[in-house]
């Protein structure tokens, strides 16, 4: 049972939208801007980044010299969209300027290489003749790797959005979060930062690209500069916004400020995208069809729950190159092939995650303040069996591992849990028990894990206290990743984690809170309100879809749908006895609304006609056979 927390107790509800926005901390002026995000006004000047001009100049210099440039990406949805944005922009510029530069993208292997710049990869790229590496969505902490790249004669530009360490790499860095950076918005995703560089490159003055003697000062005839004419770069830039929207929503950064503009316009672009890979992926994922079979706009929800998981699945179980290729391919057959493959990988990812979750759910100790899911192969105290004997360090082994997982149920194999889904498993445990959770496995002989947490517990701070057992860790308050020093460190690490959680969470009531925006009456619910709420979109992190509470409702009809009665539809109207509370509101008792819920808990299946309930819901629109009507989407309810 969730604890209900009504955020706003405002009594005057003549303008519900204004009440909602003020409760979210927006002034009247901010609310006005929020309701009408403007592309021109809403984006900050990219040259506010300390190193932007220098980065633009350096990129142009390499393009002009015809040098090989490699975009060094990351394996999640943010990383692959960022890589596609950077690559497409460089390619566009190279074509416009007849540059001879060879352009390439390098996405590290999540399982074999891990996150960030790696010396082996840098060496490999240098040997292939690369002169400039531009990172996207990574490398802010790769001080040593950048120094190494320099010894090989490489230039490096870091573009990233992750927190910096105490020392910064010695190269140009575009990252709103580094010390001393003046850029006014810290919430950009990796793809958002890549987009800012694209904006810098495509809107910068022509000077850097002109050859000596071609400048307007020394030449009476204006040279044919690609930077002149009808906002050519601006148009190209806008068509990149579909990628920005996907990466930004997928990376769970707040959809406020500049991100609100980028995703709002990005979703418009996504709905008319010309990228055939994305079109095919949306077709196989059926993103544009609702439960009633109606066509619908692709929204932030579909991006977050249908598109992003499919792009992420590649890196978790295979290689993220697949996801990247999907974004950039111009070949129809290839697009279909990759889209279907990502779809399949995503189903496998779901099954594997569910299976591990069930196994872990059985094994966890319910009394612990922090839930520990450990691959059973690590728990065996069999003498003389070191981790490296249990597995072998090779990519081939991993491939075999995944192949086996696909052909036999996980429980029947003795193979380690795939490291790529540990965060998802921890997340499921946290969701079910409302406690922090760690999921730990063996990855190519190393003990690695991911953690997820609740508001009340900073899980990365916990790791800091356990640093003596870890060779590597990172993350934020509610999510983390880590590698243990060795097998011997496992037990003491788990013990310490338990102790820290026991202390920090002592006396904390471990029940999830449901934040509700506003309590309203059924008489406040209308098509106009639904219409007005649409202006708050796109919904997501930092800007959740408003949740409403209405108390004292009577169930006038119940439909249990689905094979197991798992879907519920109620017809509701206000309890007559409470009429006196709605002074002045006429015929409140005549107002009827349908409310629906999918995959409901057992308790809700017992609801019967005549029951009185309090309801928390979203205001939605149901379309059926061309008819539109308000439908409430049930978030939670209490039988009173
Ligand atoms: Mn990112």
C-alpha cells in the first residue's frame, strides 16, 4: 500500500493548470514560457560553453586538412543517439566543404570493454590513422587515457554530461557539469551536448573554413561559402532533433528548460522522421497504435518504454553497434533486419531479466534493509575454485553464454547472470520492496554489480564508504555500478553494505510514496481540462503527468476483463451523501466517468458494485470507433 502525498492543498481551482504549475515551483512568467516552449528562444547559445569556439575551430581544422575523425560513443540509447548526431553533423559538414576526411564511429563493447575511453581502443584508432577523437556521452573522467592519446599524437575533444572528478583531462571539454563552466543548463543528456556541438558547428561564422585570400576583406567576389544562404545549417539541425528526443528521454534527465524544448520539438520531428531504421523499429514495436487499434502520435511514453529499451537491449546482450547502425542506415533491407533483431533481443532481455529477478526474489533476505541479489555461482564456497576458473576471459565465452541463455532456461545453466541486466534486476527488487538493492554477477572473471535505490538512501555514497573493497564505482543517489577488487572482497563488502543500510534506514518507514498533484471533484474534470493538460507535455522525468485525487466515489458498474480478470474497468460517480461537501456544484451525482486499469493487483479484482472508493488517476481520452470520451486511468485506489 502506497502512502498518498497530496502536493497541493489549494482550494481555488478555477485555473487548475496555473495551480499545478505554481505547485511545481514555477512563477507566473515561467509558467507562461513553460506552456509555450519556443525553439528559437528556448535554446541557449552553444558558444556559452567555455571551450565551444575552440572545439568548433579544431574540428573545422581537421575537416579542412582531410584528417580521419572518429566519434567515440557509448552503448546505451543516449550514447548511440549522441554518436549518430555527431557523425551525421560531421558528414554533412564534410560534404558541404568537400572535405576529404574519413569519418567513423567507435562504440565500445559494454561487456568486453566497458564504459569510457580505453587505451587499447585509442591505440587501435591511432594505428588506423585517426587524428581527432570526439567523445560523446563519456570520457570526462578519462584523465590517463587522454594523456595517452596525446602521446600518440591524437587530438581529443570530450563532449559529455557526466559528473567530473577532481582532475580534468587535459583537452577541450564540452560538459555543462565541469568546474568553472558557465553554461546555464546542467541537465542536458549526452545527446543534448552532442547537439550543442552540432549547433555550434552549423551556426558558427564562416571564417574558420575559408582559405587564405578567400575572405571578404581581400576578395571582391564573395567566395562560395557553405555557411551562406537560407539557413541551410538550421534546417539540417532541426532534423537531428528526433535523435535528441530519444536520447534525452532514454537517459532520464529532467524534461525541463532546454530539454523541454529539445524533446517537445524532437517528438514532432520523430513523428515525421525520415530515418528508415527508426521507422522500421516503430513499426515492429507498434509504437503508433493504441490499445484500441487507433493510430496515435509517438509520445515521450512510447520513446521511454518502447523505443529506448529496444536500443538499450543491443548493448546489454549483444553489441550496441546494432542500435547505432539502425539510427544511421539508409538501406531498407538492413533497417528491417536490425529492427527485427532489436525487437527480438529486447524480448530476450525481458525474459532473462524476469527469470533472474524471480530467482533473486527467492534468495533475498527479506529482513535486510538492502536487498542483495548475488549470482549463485559466487556464493559457492567450493575451495580452490577461483572466479577465473569458473569463467574464462573472452568475448567468445560471453557470446556462448548468451547463446546458451537463449536455448535453455537460465536456472538450468550454471552460467553467470549477464552483467548488462543487473541494473534492471536491482530496479525490479527496489520497486517491489521499496528498499535499495544490489545485483551482483561475474563478468569475464570480474565481480561486478549494479544498484538501485529509494529516495531515502544514497547508494553511491554507500559505495564510497565501501571503497576499500572496490576497484571501480560510479553513479548517483539512486543508481550505481561497481567492480569488486577480488572474490575475497565480496563477503566483507556485502556485510558492510548491510550495516550501512541498517544504520541509515533505521526508523525509516519503507513504504513508497505516491505524489499526487491535486485533489479535485468530478465536476472539475472536463474535455477542456484534458485539452489544457496536453500543453504540459512532453511528460517524463522532472515533469510527470499530473495525478489527481477524487475522494468518495461510488462504483456503479464493474467490468473484469482479460483472461484472468487482470484488466479492470469501473463506472464511478460521487457518493450522494457527500453532496453537502460540494456546495454550489449542481448535479455532481449525475457525473459519471469510466476508469480503467491494466494488470491490476488481486485486491482490486474484488471490487463490486456499491463499493465506495478514493481514486488517484490520470485524465485520459478514450477513442473508440471515432468517439472520444474522457477516461480516467487508475493509478491507485482505496476501498473506503
Ligand atoms: Mn548519458
